[in-house]
C-alpha cells in the first residue's frame, strides 16, 4: 500500500525545468523559455538580482527564490518538496545552461532520486558555442570547465587529461587567465594549439586561434578582459619509434597533426620525436607534400 501511495505522489509531482539563459546577447533567449518563465509559479535562480533584470526585460513577473552553491543543501530539499506538491519549477543559472559548473546539477539529481520529471529548456552554452567557432576538432571533446582552486588538485586534473586525444574545453575568469595559461603551457607545452574565446555573443566578442606560448606572451603585455572559454587541441598521436620509419611517413604524420589544429612547425616537431629525423627535415618534407 505504501509503495502505491508513493507512486501516486510521484505521478502528481510537478516538473523541474532546467532553463538556459543568454550568455551575453538577450536576443538569444528562446520563445519557449520566455513563455515558460512567465507560466510557472516559481523560478529558482543562482542570483535573483541578475535574473530579475532578465525577467524585467521580457516583462515577466514570476516569483524568484535564491538557489546557489552556498545554500543548495538546505534549499534543495525545500524545492523538491515544492515539486512533490504538484508545482512546476524552473531552475536558471546566471548565464547558459544550469547544471554546467553550477548547483543546478545537484537539484536535478535530487529530483530524479525523488522520481520527479526533469526536462530541459535548451539554449545557450558558452563551451559549445566556443567549440564550434574554435577551428579545432569538434568530433570528440572533453569539457573540463574551471580548474580546481588548489594547486594539488589542479595538477591532478591536468595530469589526468594530459594524454587525451580529444579537444579540451576550459572556463576561466579574466583575473586568473595568466596563471592558467602558465599552468597549461607547463603541462601541455607551449606549441599546443588553443582558441581563446572571450565575451561570446557580446559587443566585444573575440575568438583568437593561437598557441599556448603565444597566448602567454600576449597576455603578459595585455590585460585580460571578459570571461574566457579556452578550447585546446588534444594530445598529438603517439610518436613511439617505428621500425624503418621513412622521412615521408614522418611528414605524413606531421600533415595529420596540422589537420588537428597544429601549426606546421609544431606538427613537424611532434612528428620528428622518436624518429631519426630532425624537426627541420620533417618540416621540409611536409612543405613538399603540401605543395
């Protein structure tokens, strides 16, 4: 009998909607999201003041409640109880998809554990927006997000992804960018291709494809401004020594690396490792193939 009662209660529960909001340009808000934000009784927001500005722009007057990293363990159960009473709830972050680098993921897990339906209201995401404009491989990628605050944990994360062949996506704030570039260059090498994407969809949007070394030098002389997404090429193919490796084979390997986002010089250097040929020899052979 108790199991039947629990099932009835879950069936009568509301739906938790995870709603994407613009990462810069308010015109990126979807019609469906605007309608739903106006129809529900309650919106759980990471920063109610920030979200209120968004709602005001679209003439939405739905009640807001605060739900963020510092109150999620106490507020989360309260919101689950609200949903269990049959009310729908929309969860939003400051920008982009809730649940990506914010406590929305915690609320979704609580809802699923309680048998509550969780549904997306899709839209903007900074990481994917940067990826498709990066000029790097988009077929496989790993989202790393913000690196841990402590040096020990940060080193563990970088060691973990160091050998990943797929494209890597990082988030970073402007005041931490220089230090992060130094850490990435130390872990992956200054030749690793990277696209720095800042202020996406905003007035001063900039997407710059370069290398970690060049990015270090640029921001040593220029102040970082705006929020950044760093899209970095994955590790090159294994360069273990091969029996009777020919110069043409080494050049072909370098050509493959250029297709992964490496510049000709960096590709030649990587392809020459473990072979009897110098970087310059592979580089010259690469130019011949390209011509």
